[in-house]
């Protein structure tokens, strides 16, 4: 058994984490001074409630036996579902911008939906690795392959996914639901599920999202504005317009660290969802290229861990974590440069916030755990 973890993957991950801290320090200093009289206000909170606890939990995830993670997959999911329900309770749940996504514990708050991305894919990896193994042994003795996979794999999978969707739609956290469904689909087919299941899941998924889009006017407008930004330049198209101005203003080398103009009252959430646009304005095409390259290398090295995984559970879990973090990064970046609709998804390791950073760092700890067991 391999005793050493993947040092290259660790190096890339540390580069993203450190770069995220430096980016936030540059982007948030003037905003912290303007709003709270403290240039380190946002950076300090980011470290105290995000990076530091995330690193501690990542180390624990690195040390815990993978068999124990698999054993606790279902209890962790149930606990997370309980927290998703608690966001709707008065005095416990905290609403912002019309969405009930936070739990308020007095001295800090957190988003259960960010942790749900991780606990849900852990459960799916555990469930599918066990279920497909059982089906494989059963199908050696029976010829009713299509019926077996339908009743023991596809229908239960859709029921599990549907249960998760109900909790996330009620908040609403549609962007989180989208990432969850995409990741679940990748894990499902990584478990060597039959191709014909893809048609059914794809049909159900697309139909569900079309319904969600057309049932809420603002979601439909986001798609129309993506195709024609000029149709609503001061409404839904405003953030896309300001984001493109920020990215374009950076030129090749950028305006300089801390010199962004768009973060002052123009870009909504300049240290959150829109941090890539501000970073591009300050560091230019070169800085954006370096950041995107780091995410690409992160994904490439992660897939090497997936291919070398020692068992099916480890392989599916690594696949889910790598796809979750990488896809979220490129969806965020794509929405900032106008090739994807705005989603509200944070940029992994970079955007300000505690919950998503902690969840992502735990995911890194698990990936390094898998790499040492190859």
C-alpha cells in the first residue's frame, strides 16, 4: 500500500489556497476600510471562519480511514438534510436576498447547502459502489439485466436525487441543485451504469430544469439576457455588463493589485461571486490565465488520482469531488465572462465565505487520503 500522498496535487491545491488568500487581501482591503474602517476585516473573517477550520478538518479527513468515511456516509447525509430543514425555522434560519440558506448560531452562521454537496456525493459513492457490486454478482445468475438495474439502481437513484432536490428547491438554491445533479450524474455513470439510464436521467433532469426556469421569471430572464445582454442593461443584465467591463479593463497586465474600479458600487458581490472579474481587472489577462491554468492542472492531477484509486468507492468519491470543485470553478468563471448565465456559485478557494471554503478543504483532505492509499 502506498504510504505517501500525491505531493504534486497538494502543491497545486496549496497554490490555489494561498492565491485565494492573496486575491481576497487585495480585492477586499479598500472595501473593508470603506464599510468597517478595517482593511483586514474581510480577510480576517475569511481566515477565522473559513481557511483555518477548513485546514483542521481537511487534516482530519486525510487521517480518517476511508472505510470509516464510507461507513458514516448515510448518517452524515441525514445530519446534513436535518440542517437543510432547520434553515426554515424562525430564529435559527437566516434569510438573505429572499433565500433561506443559512443557519444562525449567534457567533457565526453557515450554509448547510455547501456541505450538502460533499455529504451527498460521499453517500452516492458509498451507495453506488455497494449497489453495483451487488448487481454484478446477481446478474451473473440472472438474465433479467434491464429489470434488475431499473429496480435496484435507476429508480432508487432518482428517488434519492428527488429527495435532495426538494430541500434545495424550497430554499431556493437552484445553482447548488444544478451542481449536485451534475455531480451525481457523473458519479452514477462512473459506476458503470447502463447507457440507457443516461437517456432517462437526462430527460428527467432537463425537464425539471426547464420547469424551474419557466416557473420563475427572473431565472428565465437570466437566460434571455445571456443571449442578448442589451435587453436589460440596468436590471438582470447589469452584473454581466459590469463584469465584462471589469474583465476588459484589465487588459494584458491589469490595473494593479487593489486598483480595481468596478468593485466600488458597480459589481454586486465583488469579493464573492464576482471575485474573478475583479481579479481579472487588477491582474489582467495574465493573472486570469494563471488562475484558470491552476484549476486545469488541479483537475488533471485529480483525474490521475481517480484512475489509480484502489477500490470502487475511492474512485467514485474522488471523481465526485474533482468534478464538483472543477465544474464549480468553470461555471463561476463562465458566468463572469458572459458564456454562462449568472448562478451565484462561489469560485472555489477564492470567493469570500466560510462554508464553501471549509467544504472544499475537507474535499481536498479526502482526495489526499485517497492518493496515499493507492
